[in-house]
């Protein structure tokens, strides 16, 4: 085995070991992951690409990942475990691609720097082990840029096509690459369209006939839900995305800008990555919906490559004896790793506690409804991941992600009227929650009885059942 291949193997194994240890300690699986898991389980069980049986709503933004999970479910693999295996494999491959990309960019003796940073990056660790499609999408994005740099144009477009089927943001990457390749070789424009046409067109046709549109319903649902609360200003979003509330965030942003400029001037490389990076950050900053921690994770491989490029500006000016010193580079690697481990400590504890809260509330609500609610009962709930997956009941999603009928109510903030109109047998409401201001409303109290509460120190999830003695008439105007 060559040195290059040994290094690749070490990188992959280390990435898996770090993320596996992180997941085993925190146990964290995001609530949203279980929405995709329920779609996957229903596909595997022959119920169709649905969240609720018989309701064709595209309430997931990741069809490719959902289908991968459906295959795992068909072969009876536990979906949280299967998701972790996919994420570990994707993260390990991402680390290898970053290393090879750094070598291709002539980072030479500093090619290990972005790899160490990626493996231990505090925001990447929870995002890529939380059961979501994040690790897969991150891999496809960085692979597309790597193949494009190596002039494997069709591979690059193929990765961008798969990224589009994994997250809607991948469409921007695909468009960017097709335009760039067409400008470079205009006579091949139609060939560049073959790969996305072959992979995306079947999904678009299926989604249009099956769901009515290939655009995920979650786009409209989130816009309606967060029109009333939870959004940030553009400045606040940018601060969150780039961690500009800390000196480290400002330093890193400065390094990224300097590294991008250096790469372009010295190698005529990195322009497309910079355009994509800027476009994605701008999109998130101006987005009218709420930002979640996993949104930012896919930018970090590019971010770290640019930041390392800035370090080369200083490194190349050091005496050759220092540059080629194994002990100096070892000390640098250890220092980086130690700094990142310290930075990851607080998030590590946070997500461990977060998972304990999910298991003591969301998971227990799901188990309770599975035991107490009849199979034909309708359950109105917010945060429907764990609750929907483990209850196995028909869900009226109060956030609207899988329930289009909820959108008009959320758009005007009339949350109680939804319950009065649809009369679910069960209601799950968090306290405090912006969508549950009706818990003390006399109309709600007359119609629903508190059955159980599941709580932590800061929040509680209440489970209510409908009082069957109440008449069928509804009250209007309360919210």
C-alpha cells in the first residue's frame, strides 16, 4: 500500500471513529429525521411515498435520501442506525475528497489542515450524525467541485444532479456548473444536460403526477408557519451562519476571503466555489423561514479549504527548514485538534442534553399515543418527527409540513380554529410554544381534556384527548 493510500485510509477511519464516538455519547437524532424515516417506512411497506396513508403530500425535501432509507427499511434495518451508517460513510468519503482536493490545489505540506478541521469541526459533528441527509449532501457538493477542478466534467455534473435530488439547494450548484461548462465548451451544452435529464426528469414527472408538483410542500408550509414568528433579520441570520458573534467567526471569514483571492490569483481556481458559497449564504440570510443548524454544514469543506489557502500565504514565507519540519507540522496538527476539541465540548454537552429531552418528551409522546389512541384516530401535533414515527397514527401536522390544510391557519396565526374545524381526537401541544397560545382558552378547555404531560425543566409537551360528550358545532374567532 502506497503512502497516499495509507493516508487516505487513516483519514477515513479517523473520521468514522470521531463521528461514531460523538453519536454514541450524545445519541442525538434530530426530530426532522424521523419525518423522512416515516416516508421511507411507508414506501417499504407498500403504502406509497406518503407520510399519512392515502395523503400524497411531498413533506420531505430529500427524495434521494428518503429512497435510500426506504431500501434500508425494506431490508428491515433500523432506520436511525441505517441513517448513521450512511452518514458515517459519506463523512469519511468527504474527508478523503477534502484531502485529495487540498493536494490537487497544491497545498502540499498543509494538505492535512482542512482535513483535521473538517473531522473535528464543532458544527459539522452534530449536523452529520443527526440522522439527516446533511452528510450525503455535503459529500455531493464538495465532490462536484473536486471533479470539476480535475476536469471530470460529467462526474461533476452527476454529483450536482444527485445533490439536487438530496436538497433543493443543490439546484443552484447544478445550474452553476452547467453554465460554467457551457461557457467553457459551448458545443457540448446538450451533453451536459443529459445527466440531469436522465436523473431528475423521471423524479419531476413522478412528483408532478403523484404529488401535483415536484416542489416540496415544505417550502410553502415553512413560509406560512414562520410568517408569524421565529425568523431572523438578514444581519442576525448572517451572524448566526458565519458565527460572527465571536472573534473566531470574524477571523475565519477574513481567512476565507483572503484564501479565495489567493487561490484565484495564483491558480485561477476557486471562483465557482466562491460564487456558490456566497449565493448559499445570501440565500439563507435572506430566507423568510427559520434557520436550522444543519443548513450551514455543507459550506464548511469549501470554507475550510479557502481558510487553509490563506494560511499558505504565511506558510510559504517561512524558512524551508520550518516548512519541512515534521515536528512543526505535527505540533500544528495537535494544536488544531486540541483547539477544535475544546470548541466542540459545549455543543457535545448541549446535544447530549437535547437528546435526553427528545427521549423524555417526543419519544414518550409517540409511545403513549401508540398505546392509547385508536388506529383510526387523528392526532394534531407539532414537531411530528418522533411523535409521528413512533405513534403510527394519522397526523394532522400543526406545523403544516405534511398537512397542506394547515397552511391557511398558520398564515394568519389562527391556531385554535384549526382544531375546531378538524376536530382531532388528540392534540399534542408544547408549552411554551408560539403555535399553542390556546391552552388556557375556555373554548379549548371545554372540548379537550389533559391526559398526560411529558416535561423537562424548560418545556412540556401536553397530550389532550377530545371530550366525546361535546357537540359537533364549532366556535370561531379564537386563536
